[in-house]
C-alpha cells in the first residue's frame, strides 16, 4: 500500500486522469471496474461551485461510486479554491487535486491551469490555503513548465507543494507551449522524484504494460496516471496491472468483451444523464470502442447520426458483428 496522506492505495498505483468532457461518472465506474485504483472527476471550476451553478455542481456528484474518487478543481484565487475544495470534500471527494496543467487558452488567459506554472508565489499561497481548508489529502497536477525556458519549473512547484502539505504531485512533463505535441519528457518526473519525499505520480504517453513498467523503473515514480490510452479502452488498467504483477502480457481483450463494455458504458451514461444528452456525449466514446474494427470509418459516420440509445446499440452490434 502507498499512503497519499490519509488515503491508503494498493500497488501498483495506476490512476485514471481527469479529462474534461470524458471522465464523468459512467466513465469512472467503468475504469474502476477494470482495476484503476483512483479516478478523477473532470476539472471543476471553483467559481461555478461557489456560485452554485447547477452544471458545475453536477460534476461533483459521486453518489453510488465505489471506492475513492478525486475531485479536480481549477481557478487562481487561493480563497476561492479553498472554499471550492471544501464544497467538494462535503460532496464525498476522497482527495482534492489542484489543476496547474490545463493548457487551453480559455483557462490560461484567466491565469488558471498551466498559467500557474509561471507564478510560484501564487502557487504556494493556493496550496497552503487549499490544504488548510480540507481534511482530505490534496494533490497538485502540473505540467513541466510554461515554455522550453521554464521547463524545469515543476521541480520548484512540486517542492512548494510538499512544503505546504500536499500529499502527492502528478507530473505531466510537457510544457504548456507543447500542448500535446512531442513526447512527454520523463526526465522531469525523475528530477522531481529525486527532489521531494511525497509520492510522485508520472503521467504522459503510457499506453501498455511495457511502457508503464519502463516509466516506473526509469523515473522511480511511485505511481502512474493514464489518460488518452483509456479512451474506449478501460481494459488498459487490467492489462497494466497484470503486466506489472506477473511480468507477462495478459490475453488481449476479446471483441465480445469490448462490445459488452461499450454497451454498459452507454447504458450507465443514459442512466446518469438522460438518454438525449448521453447519446450525444457517448458518440465519441463509442467510436473509440470501435477503433480497429474493419470499416470503422463508415461505422463512425453511423454512430454520429444515432439519436437514441436503441439506435446507438444497433450501430454497436452491427459494428461488432
Ligand atoms: C480531452 C482531454 C481532456 C483533458 N482534461 C483534463 C482535465 O480536466 N484536467 C487535467 O488535469 N488534465 C486534463 N487533460 C490532460 C490529461 O489528464 C493528461 O495529463 C494528458 O492527456 C497526458 O496523459 P496521457 O498521455 O496519458 O493522455 C485532458 C486531456 C485531454 C486529451
């Protein structure tokens, strides 16, 4: 077991990344089912919580989810972030994560997300205020820096997080300038690990048991976080777990299991969001589940036209036939 503050998590520690528009309740339940030990909400706007906006509050709904779920918050005002963290704690969050990594223009132009990598002093203030506001553990998810010149900034900011009482840090070692281009620079994860004593979670480009083991061994990090590789592929958590524990590849997922899981994901989404919203939102997920199927492009076009759960299920069955 590894302790993230007061939260004990089993090893190997594989977390599912927060992803806006993706890591909703249905997605979190499915990822948990395949062995992910900690799931995250989509990023949640601090002001939206403070003003009681329904859409924002809905992101905090963790009802009926088994085991720990983390809530990720974003903003730039320490006091507001502290109050938002308290609201999330009261909604059942097991952990609060502070977003210092989002590269989206809309977010950074307001000085939040990855923009905070340019403001170490503000970061310290935010970490201190949020840690004091809640009883549950607080983590910080960050990029390596803002641009090439400041690409070592994560070492400094991770040090501040430790000093202010954060329970762990998550490093996605690309700069804001890189967005998702190039390769994640895992040397930065190693540099952070060598500098601080709280657990370090590495994140970026892990898509198999082999890459997971390689990154854990070469960076010395305590756990890994998976993002894009779980899209339409929650089986990645079982695959990595199996590989890390037995050093052997598990049998590839069958088409039947893929179909069954995609249908379950769709049904859960309909249950939680209502059919009309869920079917629209699930188009991308269903297309990802269909990746690799012969004639996938044509199937995707059909999936994008589906209006009801029944039509979507029909598309799925025909794609997997
Ligand atoms: C569509 C999308 C949405 C994302 N949303 C968030 C988010 O809400 N909060 C966050 O910290 N990171 C977010 N990320 C970044 C991921 O959490 C992760 O750090 C990044 O994808 C690198 O990991 P990967 O190579 O395993 O995908 C998002 C990434 C994508 C592609």
